[in-house]
C-alpha cells in the first residue's frame, strides 16, 4: 500500500508493555459510584476493588523493535484512513461519524467488554467503542495463516471499524438482542451475517481510500482476498479438526468472506451491504 505522507490517527492508546488498563471512572468517579451503591444497599467495596483491579497497570521493561514501531505507525495510518472515509459517508447521509479508539497492547489488557488477550485476536468492543489489537497478530497472519501483506493487515483493522459502523447505525444492538431470542444455530447465522457485513464495510473503505489516496498497489487486492480466504470458518475448522460443522460457523466461509469483501471493494455502495435480507443459503 502507498502510505507515505499519510496522517496518523490520534485516537490510539498505546498499552504495549503494560498489563491491565486505566481506571475508567477515575478516583472521584469511583467514590461517587461507590456511595450510590452503598445508599442503594449494596457493597461499595466490591465495586471499588473491581475498579482497582481493572485499573491497575503493571509496566514491564518493554522496548519495542523498530519493526514494531513501524507497525504501530501503519495501524495509525490505516485507522486515520477509515476516519477520512467514513466521516463524509455518514455526513452525506445526514449523520455524524464518531471515530472509534484503538488500543494496542501486548499479552493482555482490559476492555469495556472484559479482559483481552493476544489469543483472542483483534476485536471491537461496543461498550467503549474501541478496537483492541495486539499487533503481533499480524505476524501470526503471515507465519501461521499464510495471510501476510500490508493490505491484508489493513483489512483486519477496517473489518473491526466495520463493526463500529454497525454499532453507530444500531445494527449491533438490534442483532445482539435478536440473538438472545433464538436458537444457537440461528444465533450463529446472525453472527455470520454481522461478520460478512463488516467484511463488506472493509471493502467499502478500501474503495474510497484508494479513490482518495491512490493507496492500492499491484497485489494488494489479492492479499486482502487471500486473508479473507484463510480466515474462513470452514478452512479454520478443517485445519484444526479435519472436518467442518456448518451450524457452528460464526464468521462465514472463505467463499462468503471473499465475496462480500470483494463486493464492497468493487461497488463502494453501502446500500448493497445488507447481509440480513439475503437468504442464508445465498450469502
């Protein structure tokens, strides 16, 4: 990708080399909430202890390599690119885009959705509208999944931003509420639809980012489609257990993920990203 001279997003918190996160409410806020709990008949010490536990930071002697620093710069530039794309799209549709934060960490940290670790992979937490990512995941993509390349890594970030777009549009809440009412099989199918739409939104970002910055180089699109292929549920299940269980899919097959990512990249039209009205067998 061509990223030289591109701006870096300021919506990034670097927690590399630190365990845990920051006390979200602060000391005064924690005391106030504790008093409210006490007046309501609860035990404020349980809440305070939880805040202290979640808010504590353990700093290690962490010295990032030059390669890691370049990866952080890359992630900041991609996040900035998503801000530059989604802000005018929302504005054009009479809405205001509030960019997500991104937290980079090593090993483990805390989020508004609970604990986060390297083993969970990148994820978006709607509770605090933040993307959490241990950037060593990109090394895993390259070395373990055979899905390397800068556009492949950008696709991962853009996919998580796609979940943020779903959150702002109210899609996440609607589907999460629906999932509580249906069977596990139906819930998994709804999850697949969410993930495929996030793939589509990642493609929409790539479409406009390239139009605006001429960012894509030869081979970039192939890198992204290869990444979508390598992380399909059917491929991952086959590699891990030798067979597939379609009812347990929750992200989509390799074919589905490449199809929706490619559709977003080719059209740039968010109105074509409705993965919820399409019959499940046709996704």
